[in-house]
């Protein structure tokens, strides 16, 4: 994130997502749009290293010792990464969306939502594969 010209400050940490798995969340000071930041990161990082959430702040909260106060950072909106909802068009898409909802712990997954941006990772991918096999 700090390699991007538009980012003045950034900190990345983990949070527990809706299915109690660790997910990356980035807090940034920037004038750039979050979607543009994500696109830039997707071009340079593997998908699993792109934060599930990027939250813009006016300033990072600091402790009395001058370090970033991780406890004062706002929690991400767990469903904020969903795209405009488009319902499944057939039985197969409905099956996949339903499994995603269960595994990722989000409601109303649409056909254009992105698995990794909703908090998906390799472990959840294995859980999905197991569910599909069943």
C-alpha cells in the first residue's frame, strides 16, 4: 500500500470475519477511491494478500507512545465488499451462492460477488469444495 503514490499512510491488520476466520483489513490515509486501490493491489499482489477491506481514514489513531492504536481502529462492515446484488439465474448459480453465504457468513451473495473480497481464503475454498462434493 505504501508503494502506491496516492497512499500517505497505511496499516494492515487482521480481523475475524463472519465465519471466525482471519481476514486482512487495511486502514489508509489517501484521496484515492478504494476500488482503485484494490485494483492496483490486485495487479501487484497475489489475491490472498489483497485486503478483504480497505477503510479510508482522515488519520490513524495513535497511542501515547506514538504507535498506531490498533484497538481504536474501526471494525469493517463485513458485508461492504459485496457488489450490487444480482440474483442467481439458474439452479447451479443458486447452489454456489447459497454455499458461499454459509461458508463466508454473509447474506445474499450475488453472481458477481468476489470470493476473496468477501473474506474467502484457501481454507474456505476447501470447505466450499467439500460442500459441493456433498
